[in-house]
């Protein structure tokens, strides 16, 4: 088993593509599983197509599901921060992917997307663990 911690600069983006970082980590590891975990209470990981308008669609969806207003009991931080803490109930903080001969197995349009609605923290961490098969 091998483990690394990656630093991700979100620059206040909702969606950050972390596929290349995970692929780089897996190179040379053979076959097995890779577990990617976001150790944050306000972020998640998803497999989705990026660059085709999906980011804007996700932003619109999350805006409807988790409005940025003062309805939340959890109120510290920026306006609507309580919604940030609900995000991981919809988008889990981890993904597990198959790795074959050091290559992450993804569908044609799938990318590993780090989803973060919390604009108060522009630098995040990801824990990546390879488990040999």
C-alpha cells in the first residue's frame, strides 16, 4: 500500500479536475485500487464529464438544492456557509477506482472532479492511497 497527500488549489472554483494528479500517483503501481479522499467537511469527489457545460449545470443544480442564504443553523463563515457543510451528503468525499498496470480505469468522458462550494478555503488537500490487487 502506498499513500500520498496532494495539495489542490481550487482558486475559488466549484469544480477542479484532479484526474492528472491521481493518474500521476498511480503510474508504476501495477494493478489494484486507488482510493481518493477529501478530508474536508465541505467538499466532495465525483466522476463527471468536464469542459462540456457540466460545471455550469452542476452549479445551477447545487444552487437550487443548497441555496446560499441564511436559512441554515450552521452560520459561521460566509453567507450560506451552512450549505457547504451539507454538500458531502450529496457528493461523497471519496471515490475508489480500478487501476490496471498503473493506469486509472475511467470511461471515455469521465474525469475525477473535486467539488468545493466553500470559497473561504482556496487550497485543499487530497489523500490518495493505492491498494495492490
